[in-house]
């Protein structure tokens, strides 16, 4: 009986004793010590070139063209005459207007002398003043019409059409010539609404034309109103074109430099998912594994640019699939260049 009690007591003591905690062995992993770098992404747009200026130079008065035409493709300077219109009696109209002005001036002076002596009414004096003003206006109008006989280029450019033919009749509002300016050349494209806030006026652009030529410039305009049908925003850029070799309407692939930010460049195999399916990487923090969610900014041959990590991070690149948060790690560090 005594032996049975001793055996039972020993069994109870064994069952009631607290279990000793099992320590987890550190998991061997490979990590890279990553430091945040400046990351400048580019937004690629499809667009085309466009003349910086384009205008139909029109006549302001009616008359026959008195000058031989300039041929399309000719380069002209601002102020160069494109079309001369026949006088059509306008010089005579100016001479008549000047004669009437001289007569009105004499009548006004005579009326003024009589008014001082009290021999004319105030109404008559005012009428002379009005007549003199009208004579001045007729002279100015006649002079302006003579100036309008010569139709000049408003800016440096290239004729996109022949000027009006010699002997042809131009009405007020008829086209003398079409003129375009190609330096600087304009590039236009439309950007989706989700990306428009990333583009700033003054941002640098690099464009590749359909011919293979590459040019550089800067953003000059970002629309604040979307196209109602496509929900896209007009973006314009300007690039130097001193030799005028870039034509209006050429297809272009436009790369817009976006605002830079700090990010980490990590190998693609560092990416993993947590139990909730969130994309991220595992870090070695104080000797244990920690999951960190990330956002992929760009995927390129060297690796992936990641946002959401601290300035310095030890990113696991091998063995991260076999650890969970809080697992102790046996970390071996590798050079980033050898991993990527």
C-alpha cells in the first residue's frame, strides 16, 4: 500500500510540473543591406509634333493683288511683305482727306476769331470743332487704308501655301497666305486623369520621333479641363528646332520626367506575400523577421523600385518564404550587385 502511494505521488508530480519552453532555432537567410536612393520615374505618352504658330494671313481691305506670289516652303521674316494690293485710288482719297482737313482747319480758325468778337454763336463754334475732328478722322482712315495695301508676315516662319496670285481679287477677310513657325517645335499629347497630377510645367521631356530622331524639351502647358469623351488632359511641350528639320504632325513617343522620390531598388525575388495576401518584403529587424508592405514603383531589368520602406532596410532575398513574423534569423549578408 505504501509503495502504491509513493508511485502515485511521483506520477502526480511529473504531470503537474510545468513544461520547459522550446526555443526556436534561428533560420538561415540571406539579406542585402539596402539604402534608399533617388528615384525619378518617367511617364511615356504617345503624341505628335505641331507648329508652334500657325496663322492664315488675311487682307483687311478689298483690291487686286499687285505682287507676284511667293511659293510655299519659302522662309520669311517678320515684317516681310507677302501680298501687295493695288492702290485703287486710295492715294487720291488721302489727298482729298488732307484738303478737307486744311479747309476745316481754316474754317475753325475763322470761327474762333469771330467767336472772340461775339459775331458767332456757341453752337456754330461747336460745329466747327466737330467738323475739324471729322476731317482729322478721314485723314487717319485714308492713311490706314494705304498701310493695309501691304500685307506683311506677323512673325518669322515658313509659307505653308503660295501667297495670293498676281491679279487675283482679294476681299476683306480673304487669305493672302498661310504661315507656320517651327522653332521651337511644339509636342502635344493627352495624359490619363490618373497621371495628370504627376506632370508639372517646366518638367523635362525626351521624345523619340517616328524617324528615330531624339529631342529634348520642357513641358509648357498642362490643361485643367479634361476632354469630355476621353477623360484625358492635353499636355504641351516645346523643344528647340533651329534647323527646322522637325515637321508639323510627326508621331512622337514622349517621355516625361516625373518628380523624384526616395525608394529602394531590390531584386524581384525579394517580393513575397503575407497571410492576408498583401505584397511586400521580409526584413531582418533586430535578428528577427518582420513583414513590410511595399508599393512597386517600377519594374526594370536590374530589379524593382519599392516604396514604403525605411531609409535603410535589411531585405531578405533568400529563405524569406520559410519564416514568419518574429522568427529568429541567422542572417548572411550579400552584396546587392551579386544578387540582382
